C-alpha cells in the first residue's frame, strides 16, 4: 500500500521529470526499502514510460538498477523481444537484450545463450540488413572471444547471404572485413560475391580480398571514404 | 549580463545558472568576442558561488566545498552560526573553473585545497563520482567533471585516478561506445526526454559534461591514460578497444551529414561536438565528411542567431554553444581553436 501512496504522490512529474537525478534517486531510496514487490511495480511503471518513449535513457538506466537491486529478470527477455517486434531498430532494446543475456541469473550467461541469440540476430539481420544494431549485437555475442566469432560458420554465412543480395550490403562487407582481419580464411565463394558487387570493369579488383572490400566500401559508404582509405593503408602496412 | 536575473524563458534553469553562464562566456570566447564582458566582474561573480568550510575539520563532513550552481542553493548560516547544508556541486564547479580560466583568472589563487580534499568525499568505492554528497546517482558524467576539475587545478590529489579508470573501462559497451554506467547503452551525450524540450535542456545543463563516450574518452585523456593522436600509435596496447570505438564513432555520422548520439536516432547539432571531440582526441577527426557536416550544421543555424537541436527548430543556448564548438573543430575561420577534452577554447593555442 505504501508503494501505491508513494506512486500517487510522486507520479505527477513522471512524464518529464524522469530526467531528474534527485527524483530517480529518491524513488530508488524508497523502493529499495519496500522490497521485491515494489520492484515489480516499479518495472511496470518504467514500462509505461517506455511505451511513451521507448529509447528514454534514464528510464532504461532506472530499469537496469531495479533488476540488479530487486530482481524481476524472469520476464525481461520477453519484454526485449516485444519491444524489438515493435521496432527492430530500437538500439536501447538491443542493448537491454545484451544486458539480460549477460547478467540474468536465470539464463546461464553469454556462452550458454550464444547459439540461440546468434540465430535470433541472424534473422533480424536478414530482415533488415541495413540495421546497424543486430550487426553490433552479433559481434557483441563474441566479446572477448574473437576466435569463436571467426570460426562460427553462421557469421560468415550471413555476410555472404547479404552480399549476394547486392542490396544493403555495407554492414555485411564491414563484418566480412573484420573477420578477415581476425584470420578468417574465406573460400572462393566469398571472393566471387565481392567481385560481383563491382559496378565498373575499368579497375581490376585488388587481389587481396580485404583490400578489395576497402575499395568497395570507399565508394558505397562514401561518407566514410577517408576512413576506408585509412583502413586499407593499415592493411598494407600490416602485410609488409 | 545575467548576474541578477536571467531571461524569463530560462528561469526554470535557475539552479543551473552557472552552467548557462559557462555557455555564454565560453561561447563568446570561442567567437573571439570576450571583450564584450567585464572579465573582473565575471570572475568576482563566479567566486561568490564558492562554498567555503568554516574550518578544516568541516572538510571531513562529507560535503563538497566546490561551487554552487545558483544562489538558490546557497544558504547563509542561521542565527546560531550553524551552517545549513551548503555544499557545492561537481558540474557547477567544473563550469565555475572553466569560466574563471576563460576570463584569465589565476586559478592558483583560489582555495583549491578545500575543493580537492572534499572532492575525494564524492568518489565511490567503484571509482565513480556522485555530483553532491547525498541524494544522487553516480556515473561517468561526474567522473568527467572530477577529472576536468583536477586537470584545471593541475592537482590530482582530489581523486583516485586508477579507480576512476577502472570504472570507465567497465562502461565500454559491446558495440565499442561507452554507456554512462556499466551495462547502459553507448551514446555520445545525454539527451532524450522527448516529452519536454525544457526538461531535456535542464538535464543537459545539470549534466553539462555530456554522456558516456565523450566523458569516458575525455576523462582518460585528461588523466593521462591515453595519448594524443592514439590512432597513429600502436593500437593494440591501448586499455580500451580503440578499433571498435573508432568504428562506432564513424558510424554516428548519418546520411544527412550530421551526427547522431546513438544508432538509429536522428542527427542533432550537439553530437557534432560530443562525437567529433572523441574523434579529435583519438586522432580520427580527419576521417569524417567535413563538407557534409558543415552543410548539416548550417541547416540548424537560426535566423535569430545560435543553433537549434534539429534543422528548422528554435535555437537554445546549449545547442548554440555546441554548434560553435563543432565549427571550431571544423576550423571555421573566425573561431578560436578548441580543447576537445575540456570542451572550451584551447587557451594554450591562442
């Protein structure tokens, strides 16, 4: 009951005031003392705020605090799933998914969840290959385990699939480039797919696949042309 | 100037008056127009916000003897001489010192001992900082404020740099950027209360220091943990994942030429500074498309002067200031050069 009184007392500023440091701190002080029940209600309240603004940084910050201080992890992955179904481009939801997968005491940790998460993420990539979030998430699933990233055929395979569509392939090329830099040994199919992206026949493609990818990215991701030229130069220095 | 009263549109920001003053003074300096203010008067006004302990013993009471953000948080002692809560705030202190430096005041003449000894009270066991001694969250914004304060006072006794560094490293996200706290989404700045423009502005002022990625990288640079122009050095020996960070930053430049604070968010004037400054610190600013950025920023320039958050919106002092810093990074003629890690004119270069 006290929680309900507290909420009605402090709820009027919720729409805008969630940004306020002292407001969140005060809520935490009260909720911590009320215990797990209040924690569950607080998670519901934050859901309401996120339904108005699904990327509200302070709301997510507060949500992570509640989960870590008072629990309530059981439904969190489902909640992330729901938000991503509403908007697969919501980076906050992807970040929260990572938070849950890596920290929930009920899921077994990152390695245990990796296979299922890779499958989920690959599906998201194939649906929207121009969405940066799942590509970053995919790489994140192999944080501190680059060898496993390079050796997982699902990763190189999704790159190949997207490149073969000849559409929205920038992130796929970037991922392939990163794999190559970390020692991935491509079969000829990869080179053939990259060659097929060329729109001009005038310049031969660089014999080194990584350099060839940098050349293509310099043109198709021209906003970052200088960056791709620099990446290519670093590759040639490393090759010496 | 707003020594006594601020314009009514900004009165809800009264508690952040020193931050508004910082945007004004530092903005004028970037525009090479500081001759329009009475520098001595500004310095005296800023110094009047310093919280002073009545004795050395009070330095151990946990309160922070830095600067208040406004008169409204300064309480005189009562009739019995008992001082009510009269503590300063980290962000206001950063603003105060930055203003004093800008107007040429010699920082070595202030009571820096009180600031530095009591600053230690705000550092938490995990290395993060609270902005005041009670009732607040701890996160990277205040680590940055602390680092900037120690840097400007040229004295690191105010904080445990190693612990602060450890906290920062925990904030690097799986995508290469930094969140404000471990586990939080990477972004360039603190933004995003969509319901109210003014609340966003308020929060931005209170957290003038900005969000995760800028605070992390600028703090590490100020504390001496990352070298200048890191990208030209051997990257693999760095304490942070620099290639991933660089790639994340580069991806923040959107198709309209502007910079976004997070993936799949709209471009906003201020991120041209928050992300641009990170790239400058790392030595990667040269990779951005400057022409595209310049073009985007001009669409945010207001006919009334200053800059808005988005193209066509009304300007505000925060986005105006970060518009100027962004143009300084672009080396626009007529502007002073920028110190990326302090977010103000590079006084050593002029």
